[in-house]
């Protein structure tokens, strides 16, 4: 069965309640993350003088797409922050809207996915904050979110990520996580991360929160990210426009569950998964390394609802790297201004990190394949922002030399306007089943899952995906009971 285990451990729960009381921890509900207008006024008052990245438990209430775009003191807004990529840049007539993760604590939406994994075990007492360490295996941002949430919830944490991730990630983690472990390789080396978790499991105090299989990850994205994207579309759509597509690169595949909600609301919508051309696991059983930080490969995540995915799109990591320079170097900004791109949008393009750029490129390739028109809208998310990658920009400048207007024009024309409909696959039923079956080699042969569980993910949607998505209400009841037990909320 796929549902999250919500069995209560009374001893662990009692310890967690006491620790939360000692550390002034109030836990937000999923309903509040979907609609932050439900956040108590006294919490909002505290947020009005709290920095976005401050290690303060009140920032748990900023785990929402609807934060104001402020570094400190921001509250909430009805429409999520987003970037719209105009046709002058994209080369396609349809609208591309990308919801921004920069305004989450830690500057990345993974703080939400990690909350979705930790909260169920915390409010049931299965994770005992006085005994367990929370282990966060990651290709980058997830362990940052997990370490931050752990700190806010007064929980000890262990962050695991590949050694070749950006310097900014390691510098920040060294100040937040209890322990940081660098595994060999780059984004593609997920197995090395898994191997480290098996080593750590020998210690019963180490509890693994594996984003690639934890159902709390898609639970959070379905209920929070999916609804936020739907709210965004309804707020910005023009008469006669339809939400035609959604594209998400697959790190853990958690964000793809937002597409599950969107397909329920907009049944004609096409849902695409993106991956790196340098390691095209879905398209070509790939191996190798790539530079699209934050996405993993060489396996199919357990939590990827492959049966609901319409297309697989591979993105060349060179495209994402070159556009990172275009969007963030002064010569690139000057070039875009000559194209007629507004100053406001040019500044907002810094909200696109490397995987966010890859997501936008997926949208462009989908739009070209399906020949979307001006009546169509394609949506995606920007996992993090360029502020996470200044060291990468510096490396690119050193590698290719100073950036100028000719390089900007070349990069735009070659790496964005010049995208073709190659290296993508529209998934038939048989193709989806093939991709789903690839889970066997990682999850059954290596990670202890059973064939019966694997088959349930394909054949028993009602008791797996649908059941997990519906658990937000059960969790909110447990969260409310937890907060009532600490007494902190009613004593504000």
C-alpha cells in the first residue's frame, strides 16, 4: 500500500510535544500552506519583523508559494510570485508562466517537500526528536530544506549531497546541518547517495527521509504546489486561454505530482517530465554526468506516477549553462533590453536557477511539439534562483571569457530560439509501462521494495496515489492536535 503510515507512537509523540514546547515550535497545517490567509494574525505579526532565512520556528509558516517577494518582514499574497517568459525570448507564441521558488525560506521550494516528509513522522511520534537524527539524502536543495526544517523544529540533521554541487550549498549547510556528508560525483550519482544511507541505517538513531521514495513529498506538492499553479493560472489567464501543458524536470519527481492535480482540474493538459540529455534515463537508459544541478537520474524515483506522464523531454545541460550567463551578465541584460524585454522582467530572470531554466526549456520544446498557440498556456516552477549559482557563473566566465553582446545574441539564438523537437518522446501506454518497470532495478533489487508494491503503484491508483493525496486532511488533524498539546498556539 502506498499510504503514509500515521500510526501513533505515544512515547515519541510525548517527547516531541515537550521539545516543541521548549523551543516554541508551532507547526503549520497543509491548509495554511495552500491558503496562508488562514495563518493566525499573531503569527503574521511575528513574520512582519522576521527575515525570510532567519532560523526562527515562525518561518515554518512561510512554507508556501504565496509569500511576498521580500527578504524580511514579508507576509502573503493571493497570487504566487512568477515569471512569464515572453515570445521575444522563447520563440513560441504560447504563454509560459513559471512559479518562483526564490521566496521560500532557503530560497528553494524543497523546504516544502522536506516538510511533507518530516511532519507526518514528527506528529505521530514515529520520529523521536530526543533520539533520532533526520537524514536528508539529496542532489542538492532537498537536504538544504531538510536541514533548515530540522533546525526550526529543534531536530538534529544529517545532510547528504554530491561533492560536485555548488560551493554556495556547502557553505550554507555547514552553518545549519548537524553533519554534512559529501558523496562522490555530481547530480547523476544518486546511487552513491543511496549507498551512504544504507551505511547510516546501521545506526538505529538515524532515520532516513529519502525524497525519492517518501510519499510525503508528492503529498505536499499535489496539495500545495498543484493548487498554487492552478490559482496562478486562474489569476493570469486571458479570455479564451487554456492551461495546455505543465513541465517539470525530475529530481525526486515530487513536483510532478503537482501535475496530477492539474490534470484532474484541466483534463486536456499534457504533463511532461524533463531530464538531462547527458544522462537520458527515460529516453535511453542513460548513464553519465551532467550539470543541471538539482535533478537526479540513472533511476526512476519510486514516487514518480509514470502512468500519468504524457511526455519525456531531454534538455542539453549546455543550454541551461549558457542561458544562466545570458540572464545574469550585464551584456546579456543589455541584449535582452534591445529585444524589447522590460527592465522588470530582466531583473526577474535572476529568479531562474539552473533547473528552473531547464524547466522553461522543456516548456518551449513541448510548445513546439504540440504546436501550441497564443490561446495556450504552459506552466512550470523555478526550484531556486541564480543566487545559488554565482560561483557557476564565475566559472563560466573564466571558461569562455568575458561576456559581450555577440555572445549574448549567439546564446539566445542557439540555446533558446534554436531548440528543436529532438530528444523527446510522447509516451504511449506501453512506453509508460516500460519506464515504470525501470523502478524494479533500483527499488526492488537494491532498496528493499517488493514487486507487489511496485505493481500497486501501476494498477491500484485508488489505494496509492489518490489515497496519499487525500491524506493532507488527516495530517492536518494530527498537526492541530499536536499544536493543541503544546499549548503554544492558544497562548500566543
